[in-house]
C-alpha cells in the first residue's frame, strides 16, 4: 500500500518540472533495467532476485491449486517476517506516523512487536525519544497523520486519546469537512479505518456517501488501483449497508473483469506495473471476503497461461530474502513495497483485514467495561435510586467519577464539579446550611479516602453519594464537635430470623472517630446509639429511643418480604444519617399451627388450560385484615418463591405474569384472570377485599376466559373488563360541567409524579379538554422511558404514550432520544394484541399525520387493509380473528377508520359497523358487554360517532327510553367521577373514557378537531401547572407561557422552584429550547464541559449562536457558575439582537455596571425587558432566579415578534 505522500514520491519525475514540492518529498530510488534484465540492481542482490523469481507459466489446463498457492503465500509471509526479525527497524530517530504501515503489517502477520522483534538499544517504538512515546504537542495539519497515529497507537497498545498532549481522535473528527470528506480521496479510507477502530462519533454516513460518490460508474474503481484497494478495506465493516454492498460488489467485479488478458495484472496502476499498486487490491479483496486462492482469481492468459493474482504477486515481486521490489527486477523503494506486500499477503491468508482484526483485539484487550450502580441521596429525598451503568473506558480503569458522571447524565441530573470534588448535584449545593455540609461518596459502604477521580472501580461496586456534614468529631470545629451534628452511616441490627406475630426490634448505631484540637486522632471507632431515627416499615414509621432501639409491634409483622428503611432527616438542615434500606423476610411461625388465624381463604394458581397443572395447588391460607385478591396471592407467592410480574396498584393493578407465564404467551387472547367463589369480578384484584371462607382461584386463559367459563379477560389484570355501558333516564348531560368535574376527580385521585401505564389516558383527556396537565407528568414519564431504555413489549404501550405526548405538545419522535413513531410502524408484534394494536397504531400515526416511509413494516395502507379484513360478516369487529364481534372493538375500529372515509372500502365498513352498533344498543341507550351494562362501551361509541362527525342526535342511536348521552349520565357520580357499572364507586378507567367521550362530543359541537386529530395542538398548547407557582405571583404568566411552549420544565416532584438561582448551563439550555439552537457537528469544545454533560449540546449551541463566548480566552464555559444580572443583560442582547434606542435610561446604579456589560444593560432597559428591581436600581451583581429569567426570556421573545 502507499500513502498520498508516497504517491507523490512516485510522481516526482513527471512533476518536478511543474512544481516545487520542497522538503516534503524525496526522490525515489529506482534503477532502470538494462539488457541483462537486472543490471541496475546492487551486485549483492542480483543473485537473490534471480533465485527468487519463479516462472509463472503453467499448462493451459487449469486445476484447483488453491491449497498449493496458499502454502506458497504462507511461506512468503514467513520469509518477510524473518527478514524483519533479522533486520529490525530502527525507531531511534526519523520516526513518524507512517511507521504504522510496517507495524500494522508485522502485527497482521502474527508478530508480537514487543517480544518477537530483537530491537537494538533505544531502537524500538517504545524508546523515550520515539515519535510514539513523545506524542504531539500541537494539532497536526493532516488527517493522514492523525489516522496513522490512531492505527499505530492501537498496534503498540498506546492511547491516541492521550498522544502527548493531544487527543488525536478528537483532532481527526474535527477535520471533517462540510461535504463529509477529510483530505483527498487517498486519505479518506484511512480516516475511516482509524475512526472505525475507535468507534468515534462523527458524521459517518456523510463520509461514506462522499466516498461512494467517487466511484467510476463504468469500471467500479474509485480512482487508481491503490485507492480502490484502500477504500475496499475501509468499507469492509459496512457491508450491511445496501449502498456500500452494491458499491463493493461493483468494484470487485470491475477488478475481476478488467485484469490484463495477456498477463493477468490488475488495471489502474500508475507508473506501470508495480507491487505498490497490486498490494492494495489484494488487501481490499481480502478485506471484503474474497478468497484470493480460489479459481475465481485464477485466469487463463494469452502469454503466461494460468495465472493466480496473489501467486503472481509473490512470484513476481518477492526476493529470496523476503523483501519485495517496487517493480519487477527493479528494487526501487523496497521498504514501502515490502511493508505493503506483507500486509497484503497476510490479509489474504487470514481472510480478514488486519484492521478488522485489530479492532477485535482492541475490543477484547484495550476496551474496558465496568458495571456498577450509583445512588444519590439528597437533602430531603433520594435524587437517584441505584442507577446501573456500564462505564466504557479505553486502556485505563474507570474511576468513580466516570461512573458518577455517566449515571447523572443518563438521568438528566446536572452537577457541578470535577474529578477532584463535586460541589453540586441537581439543585443542592455544598454549604447550603453554612457548615461543612456538602457532597460525599462511599463505595461498597466504605469511605475511599481519595478523590472520586482517583478511585478505580470494579464490576459490582455500589457507589453512593449523599449530602451531609462530616462523619467524625473535630473538637476544634464548632459545627462538628458533637455526635448530633455529624452525618453518619447507620448500622442496622435486626434478628436474623423473624416470625409472624413477633415484635421486631431494630437497633440503629453508627461508628465515628474523634480528633482533638490539634487534629490528631484521639479515639477510633466510637459507637453512637442513634436516637430519633425513623424506621419506615410497610407504610408506617417508628422512632428509635435513646438506646437507638425501635420496636415494631407483633401485629404489624405479617408473613412476607419487606423493605425496611432508616432515615434521620432534619427539617431545614442536612440529614444526620445516610438513608439506608434493608430487606427483611418474615416467616410463618411453625409452632403456632398451620393456620394462625381463624379466618382463612382457599387459594390456587392454575395453568390447567395449557395442560401444565397448578403452580400453587389449592391450599388454606390465613386471612389478614384488608387482604385483597392480589395481596394474598403476592404474600403466598413470596413465601413459595413464585415470581409475579405486575404493574400499578389498587384499581390500576395489572398482573402480567406468574412464574414467567405471561399475557400473550399463548396467543393474543391469553392472560391471567381471577375468580372468587366461582364468579369473575368486574374490577381489579387490587381492590377486591376477601372475606373468611372465600375460594380464590387465579387461572390462566387462552381465549379471553371462554375456556374458564367466563367470556372476557379484563384489562386490569384479573378484575373488570375494558368497559361497556348502559343506563336508565333521559336527563341531558351538562357537558362542560361534567368535563370539569371529571378533571377535578382525576386531579384529586391520580398521582402524576409516579408514572403508570394508565395515567396517559388521564393526560390525553385533560389536554384535549384544555384542562391543566401537571408538569410532573412529563418528568416522571421521561424518567420511566429512560429507565426502560425505550423498550416495551406491547405495541400499545408505544401507541398510548405517543398519543398522550402528542396531546401535550411534545414530540413522540424524540422521547428521551427514542422515536416512538418508528417503533410503531416497524413493530414486529403489531398484531399480538389482536385488533387493539392496529387500531391504536392508526390513531397514533394519524394524530398529527406522522410520515411513515414506504418500506416500513406497517404502512398506514397496510394497517387499514388489515383492519378491514378483520371485520365480521355481521358488521362488527372482534378483538382477534375469528372471535365474536365486540362493542368496544367495533367503536374503536370506527375511530381509527374515521380519517379514511374518502375510500369506498372504509366507508362501507364504517356503515356496516354503525348498523351493527345500533342493533346492539339497549332501549335505555346504553350497551351490554361481557355480561354487564357498563359506561365504557357508551363512551367508546360516543367517541366513534364524534370522530366520524355524526351528531349524537342521529336517529340510529336514539332509542325508546334513552340515548347515548342520557345513558352515560347515569354512571356519573356526585364526586365528579364515573363508575364502571351503575351505582358503583367512581372508577379511574371509566372516568378516563367518559371524560374523553364528553370531550370528543364537545369538540364536535364547537367546531374543533376530533379527539385524536391533534393538528391543533401547537396552536392551542395545553396548560401545564406548577403547585409552587401561585396565581398572581411574580412571573406566573411568563412561566406558564414558556412551559406551554416546552421551553421550561419543572423538577421531578412537579415543582418549578421559581426562587432557585439560575446558572450559566441552565440558561444555555433555555436559550437552546427557546430559539431552537443546534450544536455544530464538530464543535470546538469547552474544556470543562464533557460530552456526557447535560449542558454539552446547549453550551456549544449557544456558543455557535454567539450568545455565550466562554470564559477567559473562551476555552471554558463555567456551566455551574451563577449568572448575575449584568451578565444576563449581555446574553439576552446577543441572543435576540436587541438594538439601542434614544430612550433615556433611568437606572440609579448604572455607573456600578461593569464596562463590558453597561451598554447591554442600557439596551435591555430601552427595549422594556427590565425597568430595574423595583427601587430604581438595576443591581448588576445580583443573582437571577428561575422566575426572573422566565420573565426576561418571555419579554425578549415577545419583543422579537
């Protein structure tokens, strides 16, 4: 192979008269062959060359000689390796990045460079004066040099991220041009090889597209033979791309078809036939999987008979001592020829590129992955709960700072500090309480004794950060001279065996040291008994006494597994204990008899429908006060080691799997149901309270309960149907009032700070009703998506979430970095839930006319066709193919088809569906489904008619005793909620669907878009509320406005914290959101903002926009530093291009504004952004709160308009 510089060397004789190349190029050493054939070679090499030449003429009959050729090439490899062993290179001087050629060739041939080569003293690449040891102090001017450094570094086991003082990988990435290229076509493949080796982040797609654009449409070459071979090497790892595969196939075919008919030589060689041009072709072909020893690469020639490409290469150019000549019988630049020749024949034998093998070596030997967990305990609460992270490092062991930084970044928790000390995590900063309080860390419950950046971590380490005071007594420090002032790590002592009904004694102590006034250790490992520690157990709190002992009464000790948590949080101060939890197991007392209570329930867990008997055979179980069908199941399952997968609680509880047997495992109608005394309840097992003598059976069904004698499987995991309804009465519903009352019921009963799978419907209903959606919802939702890494088993999860997110003005194509729309239309499990998946796919994809590519697994047309094919002959739609028509499914199918009424097929199907629904409607106006008259079916039909633009006064749905609205009215309760069945308590699912039905009809009557047609969302964004932003408070209007635009968001607890001071990093994020700023592809990085930092994108975007210029000479950003009012003035002026006016500035303290910011403060005043702080002063050095910045930002945005 040859580099670009080497190519110039070969061009020198032709170019010398045209240009001066200076000292960068030296003449090649090439002798002309005379009449004797080798007269110009040095005398000592003539014999070697003559002996080394082999007549390549063979008989014209071609046979399979692959084994013979392979053996010859393997011998050639050994000859060249031996040459270098006997004549090792000297890297004591004159070394450069181009050494990577020979080092890669020897490595690829199986040579251990450090141990196999007999280096002379100070001649190895590891010698102190070597280019490879000294590294670089300044950025290089060539991407070729960067690429060579990267490749050579990996071969030598060195670190290109720390090559001298340079990060060569970053330097190389920064050299990519706008068109995707790095240098010239000769340099492109080596940039790609180097960046692929390091798995660097750069615009790889643009780079590949640039390279592919250089392919000759006729020959398949990318220029001459050298660059064609190199590009095949670079493209080899990307053959999974169709465009790359096509280009590579074309190039291989071009090489194969255009060999010289007389001699078998490859075309495209510069300066005549030479080894430096053939070697890259062999390299490239081997890299893309071509067998060079096969008959494919052996051809019949007119002059030489049967010629194999690689055999002729060896025969023609290798000398007896193992070196390769530049041209046949011309020694020339044998060093380059030999390096490239060895690389080529080694790859041919290996059947794989040296650089692919080098990457495998790097990943196995140099890349390191360390799996640890990180927990963060803040002042009042846990900020991050046991976050598992895999820390990837190169060559060096990861440290605790690496893990902490990654965990906080993945959880979107900002922090300030460095590998030496972390001063702030989230909103909580050191010295908040003016003492020695701040952030500390422990690993595996021990203080490391070194800074966080100096502690090497190992697999399984548990890192815990906690806010508090020092943990030892210092007699010379007022705020650390008493045990009560320390923050200690508790030792929790509990009896090893706990029995049901026995009192549980919990003892909390902690160890500390005592240092005298001279800071000398006076006492070690003193034990403190912790008084007033809180013991949290099963929803109750108990306190320790003066001896550090708390007692949990025996009646609280029920059989099961519990988490016991110990805390000592002080209101208005730092915690006195690191929050710790301990798992405890309470067992049944064997001496108290098999049944400790006189009240019992018979429990069984059965999978008889699939022929596998029982998981838990029928057994008598003690009934505890308040036991539900779920709590009793869970307690017994825990005792027996039976696993249960479930989500939600109470009315929202849903059992997904028992002992790894889950819903949909045996078809789209399979799942778990429960019955009590032979009856299948119509509500959740989390709400069904058991009584003495009940027989509780949990049973697995394959067909919605038909195989159990019950024709429905509930959506809430064993207790209740998806919902259907009917009523008596003709009273008209006061729609707007009912919507508002339902919204109040939801706000009062639903917890938006804890995400569950059902709360999305609450959000959709509230948003489409223009009711306030708590800001805590999206924070909790996004955290949940991140924790699950965007992966969900059910397609309906993606669909439901996408609908909810779209309704509040968020983008479902970018939820915590995940594209939910793509996950819908490319979902392989679309029909696993029957028609449900297809229906809600259409509703989600059509909600804002999201584009679906033609090659998607499920296009909209395919979804519509599939759904239409499911319609039964009676006009209704079933849940699954072949099942009976279902009211809810039919109504929802019509909702999905509402946007396709322009097609005859959809229109006809809709009319048939409407006729069928009309026939199912009862005289009172409602519907009966799955054995009960319920509200949800009424709601779904109302949504269907409203989506189709059909008024509820339509005669088809007005019956003799009532209509749809009057039927729904009978389920509305006094508390504003809606019940599943008439007279029952308000139910969250019934209320969700009922409110959506009323909203859908109200939108139809008021001329708005449909419930699921959210083209209007941007124009009328939903309200987002913060409990700590009171009506009429400073900034309330502006905060609300920016929240609705998605510029600002609250904290995980749903609050906005308006008085919290703003830092530079947070301001950058707000500017980026408000102005839709994007960071450059390869930004000139701030030294103090890591790529993993939550501020990285915004900081560089704001810099590129000229808003923040950086500190000092612009190399640092200072993300965690507070933004004062005069600095705020300057960044606002830059961000919005505000201009000065002639208005007189009336700020009394204008002279105290720094010269650098004074003009900007005046402009801010002249544009009405600020009028001072209320007393006529500007207060230039004053801090900026979140509320203040919201006001200034809102005014600036409106001023821009």
